[in-house]
């Protein structure tokens, strides 16, 4: 992307986020919904397709460009990014990474425009960060595949036009082998959804269970065609690697907002006749958060560069996601502490962010899974005994 074009996009997104979305944060949190006019603006700005290649109607951002966009999106409620996050990320990347050309041309332009919303159906009750125990099944029946099973905590499932469902196509294959991915359009008989989950935070982001009861799809809905058979884990791993880098950048953007809120409060809140910013213990909290934020930003940009040049798409994204998700939790905790009692009250941004950021240490691979990936990459075969 031309640097001038990137600057224009980042400037426009920054203005939109801060002028249009930030004033609605309390409303979004209270109503658990993003206003329709905000959704429409996101579509007009091309945000539903920022990571989708230009040949399919997207903006075609590199990872370095994408993380800079995520820095801007992180300034506000993460529910905004979730509107179009799956189209660009873990769901859209299924097709970019593993789809046939026909599948890409049929779906990606509509994902990029926002005409279609996709969901990523991997997680199950007993298969989260480690999909080796995945039990959703798919069996061949003539020219169709028949899917049975259930998925849990699926973002955007209730508004999705298509769900990328991961299912076991070889019941005898061990562990992560024998898994395939299927395109399951909304409205397919046997596909249904549970009620909206009631979460700790990230209001406005809808998640729910997905149920598959003898869901029948044609053979051309197998992602990647026959070459994609039993290749689902490889596709999922690549999608999650991309997603982890993006989530790390989002965490950095949220840390930036939390540092801003902490500094402004410390400058204006008085205690003992002077601003609390004058007290060294408050200064220490601020210094730690500024350091955390800057370290996270530098790390994410470095990981994004290595992702783009292909030198590290495994350990690096895990390092970034692990550090940034833990980091923003520390920054949020300090922000509440700096605000004192007011930081514990609904309607104060740092209280809401404190609830919102907790999820980042869990989804797209828990911090503990990132530790395993990082350590195994560093230690090699010795890590497996």
C-alpha cells in the first residue's frame, strides 16, 4: 500500500473512532449492541476487508499496516473491531489460506464489502486452545457432507451469513490430524444457534453456541476442495497466527487509551491540595504503564515485520499475543488503581476497559498455550522429552 494511502486511512479511522465511537461507549456497553449507523460507516470505510487482498475487493493491508490500524481501533471498545474482525481475521483467513479459487471469488468480495459476515467455528466445550479433542464430525454421504456437533463461544454466530466449521473427517486419525473445514451458510437445515452469551465484558460483541444436527452441505463446501480434506488443523493454525498478531496490536491500542486516561486523571484529580500526579507512587504506576505500552508497541511492530517477510509466523505471533494481552491487563489494573474508587464505578472508561481486556488472555489461544508454543520453538525436540 502506498504510504500516503495508509496515512489517509489511519487518519480517517482515528477521527471516526474518537469522534463517533468513543462518545457511544457507555451506550454500547449498556445496550450490548453497536448502533446501525456505526456499522454502516465501517462498511463504507472498507473496514470489513482491510486484510482481504485487493483482487477480491479488500484493502490488501500487510501485517505491518494492519497492526497500525489495530492500534487505532484499540482506542475504543473492542466490540467495534469485532464487527469486522472475523471477516478479516480467523474466518476470512480460512479462505485466503486454504480456499479454492472458486471459493475465494464467491465469498471474499462479499466479506470485504460487509455484505456477508463470517464466523469461525473451531472452539468446543472440550476443545478450545487445543483442538486435538475436537468431536464435531463430518461424514461423506454421496455428493454431500453431513455434519454433527456443537461449537461454543463463537463470535458473530448470531449475525453470521456463513460459519467456517471445523469437523473431524477421519475419526481414526490421532490428535490434530483428520480435521477439515466446511463453509456452512446460515439457513442450512440443521444449523441453529444458542442464545447470546452474557459475558463479563466486551459488550456489543455477540457470542453464542452453534449446533449442527445432520447439517448437509455439498462437496464443494469443503474448504480447499479435495486437497483440503483432513487439512483443517493446518488452516486453523495459520489463521490463528495471523489473528494473534492482530489481537496483540489491539491490546497495544487499548493500553494507549488506558495510559491516556490515567495521565489525564492524575493531572486533574487533587488530593491534599495538589494533583495526584505530584505523588511519586502515582508517578511509579504511570511510568510502569508507559513502559509496558511502549514495549508492547515495539514488539508488535517487530513481529509484524517478521510475519510479512515470512521469517517467523509461529513463535513471533505467540510472543506478541502473550506479552501484549498480559501487558494490557497490568495497565488496566494500574489505571483502576490510579482512579481509586471512581475507577470501580460503571460509566468510567477504565472500569469498562478493565473488564474488556481480561478476555484477551483467553481467546485465540490462552496465555498458557502461547507459553507452550514459545517454549517448544525455543527448545526444539528437547521440549517433548
